[in-house]
C-alpha cells in the first residue's frame, strides 16, 4: 500500500460510513494512484471479504449502503475506485472524460489492490460486481488473475447494444487517433425524470448529493477508447472455452427494464458458466443495488442463495 495523507471520505447526511471504514491507497498499472476503502467485519468472526467492483462513473461513497448490508452479513468489505474514476488518479488531462486505454488497466488495479491488502482481507473471498465492474471481475476471474470463492453480478456489462456499423466506426476512430476524444459530448444535467438507471428517487438524489458535495467525483461520457476497450474485453472473455473453466458458484441478475447494456449477453454468458444462478428482476432499471427496496431485496435474496451454494 502507498503512504498518503489523503484519507478523505466524502461524507454527506443520509449516507453513513460503514463501521470502521478507512481509505487505503495502492499503485495501479503504470504507477497510478488508486483509492480503495476497507471496512472490517462487525461480527465477532469474519465470514470472509466481499470485494465490491463498482460500475463506470461510480465511486466508493455510492456503495456505503451496500457495504453496510455486507457487514450485517458478517463480511469485511473492500471497494475500489477504478483508475480514472472517483478520487483515483485520472487518466487524461480532462478529468471528466470516461476513458480507459485497455481493460487490463482496470484488471491490474484489482489484482494489485488485493495483493496490497494481503492478510488484512479475511478469506474466503466473494466478489460483488456491478455493470462495468462485472466485465472487470469476470475477465480477472476467467484469466485466473484473482481467486475468489463465489461471484455475484448486478446487471453486468458483458455486452453493449451497438450495431455492426457502430463497431466499425469505433474501430475507425481508434485507428485515426481519436481514442481520447468524447464519443458523445456532455449534455445538460440529468433530472430524475430523464434518468435510465433507477426508479428510486432517493438513491438517484443521494448520488447527485455526493457529486454536488465533491464535484471531483463526477465523470462525463465515455471516449472512443473506452468503447473500443470494452468491445475488446467482451470478445476475449465471453468465449465458452474461457467461461466453462469458471467453476465457482456464480449469481447473475439482469434488470428487466435495462436501457444501458445488452441483457442478451447475460443469458449467453450464464449458459456457459458451469455453476450459475441467473435471474431477471422485473420492473427494475440498471442499478439494481440502488433500486426500490423490494427490488434490492430480490437481488440480496439471490446473493444469499449464492453464499449457501458456496457454503460460505
């Protein structure tokens, strides 16, 4: 881990920290500084460690409620701000660009973080990954770069709704040296009525309150490079020959009213995982962990089934 005086956590009313939470820093790929949050178990004996892998544009503080839920289940929790997101070191001069050069930068940060924490993380390990974090976690597990005992995925980004022509255009923009450019220019501030990630206004507002309190947490639209890197990791990790080797218990939940990622990839991937429980949560949008209470409860019920199957 890296010595740093920057142990800042963005605190706002209504979003209490997990008990004992502290910030840790470590070096990611290329020596970039990566921020993580560790919260110990609140039980007498740790049930294990849950490694929380957030989605694109997300950050540690958005997952405090999730971390508290995991602590009540007896887990220690590690949450990572991916390179280029949250308060981790950004990748381009414009900090609002949602960019990545290749997913190995994310995967390397995940592996380095686990190595840096070492024995501070009680075993067994369970990964809990949302959206883009689902692509990172699945690729890292499939490549054998991290070892977990069970894996849960919330609306994982295993495919994007792009056409063949759009794929060609993304490739062309990379070839022309436009990887660092916005694929879509930033628009006006989002309203709850316009949002496509949750039906729960309280969770939507909490995220807005966090970025209002600390604008440096914010991230804008993706770059052409991010799109190209995403399509590349899909093609490599979604192969049946890779997936069939992932023999740990897996839980996958799709959002019935998904509007961001391609749910068809969930069925394809789940069908090639040897030990997978795959469900669709109806009348829910993309952020299943930030949805209305009954929809969150459906996800947690699947997570608890996963723990039973894994004997954790």
